[in-house]
C-alpha cells in the first residue's frame, strides 16, 4: 500500500511541476515567503543540507523529511533579517497509520517608507505582511527510502488597498540512504502551481517554482566516526540561475554540534557567502529537544540571525 501511495505521490509531483514549467514565464516571481527555508540548521550549512535535515527541520525544503519522525514533533523558528524584516515559523507533525502528517504556519513582516514621484520620502509608511501555511504527509516506503508531498497557501498583504492576493502551490520530494546510511541523497520540487501572483494587471508574477537536490556523507571510520558530516546542494529557480552551496557539521560533544557553510553568490564578497552556527541537543526522560542558531551575512543589506527550537516525543 505504501509503495502504491509513493508512486501516486511522485507522479502527481512530477505532473504538477511539468504543468507549472509550461505555464509560467521567465522573469521575477512572487510569493517569496514560500521559497524561504526556515531551518537554522540549514542556514548554517549555507542554506542547503537537504540530505542532512530530518523531521520538521526539512518540511519547508523537502516534505519527505517528515517520514523520519518517529512519533510526534513540534518546532518553532524566529528570524531577524536584514533591515527590519522579521519572519516566524511554527510547525507540528504526528505519526498515524505508519505515515507522518505535518502542518506549518509561517509569516513575514516589514515596513517600507512611502516615496513620491521624485523619490522623496512622504513621511508615511507601508506595512507589509505575508502569511503562509502548509499541510503535508511523509511516507517511509522502506528502511532507506522516504517520500513526501504537501500543499501550501499564501496570503500577501501589501499595505495598499486592493493590493492583496492569495495563491497556492504543491511540493514534493524524496530522500534515500546508501552504504549503511553513510551517503544520503534528497531531491524536491516546491511551489508548483498554475496560479499567478497578480496584485494588478501590470504586476503579474508566477509562483516561485524551485527545485533542489542534495547529498551528504557521514564519516563512519576512525576518530571521526559519526562526528563529521559533509553536505552539498544545488538549488534552481525558474527566474534565476542555479545556486550551489556546501556545508560541514562536526559533533563536538554528545550535545553540541558546530556548523559552517558556503553559498555561492556572484554579487557578494567572499566573506558574505559564508555562514555558521551551532546546534544543542538535550534529552529529558522521553523528550528530545534541539536548539539551533545560524548567522548568515547578505552583503550591504546586513545579516540574518535565525534561531530554531524543536521538541520530539
């Protein structure tokens, strides 16, 4: 039964992506909140690490990660971004009938000064906010193969009368392990949709269709056994060239991991392409908690601080 569901879900994912590629055009896209990966673990690894992430950490990037949740999990993330941009994330997942169902809610707010036709500030401000939610399912097809899919909806408020919009998209992915879990591979397609973000007839953008593939290697020999993990990702956007990222994670102690990553951005200086962070794990009776922090610079715009906390039981 699970294999049949996996085949159906994967076929729907490919069909949705193909339809979206046929119907959207090049250029700018809208609904950027749906492209954001809310995991501090991922940001520390250069914004990738899709093969490393599990559970709700992976939900934004690859819903197949849900399938690795053993029973129940809740996660929260706070983002202090460049300027006065703030983003929040809350998610919950629970296992039923051998499958894991997850739901999340994310939001972003920022303020922009109003300017007149000459470019001078008028003293007024626009308050923007976007709210998005997703519902997904992760299915363990076997011991080493997981698949998942989700549907997302987003409401965008621009602060201007009549400039609000609601859109939706579909996401799907898979993850599998090789060589006794030394090598992990993940791939996903996100925001496949035929809808367009259209505040006005002259401002009509497609949804932010995104594809990602990642691989990781865990050292299983010598002093580095189960302590050192290397990860690499490639992410492609419909309206842009692909982006490469890589990261390294080292288990310093049983409860502390340190991470560093690199994300290739041609318009950024070398130091502005490097991110870093750490993760703390704790276990209290049947509760497993994990706290993650990441820092990533964005050139002249400033830097992003992201903190995540997850609890599973």
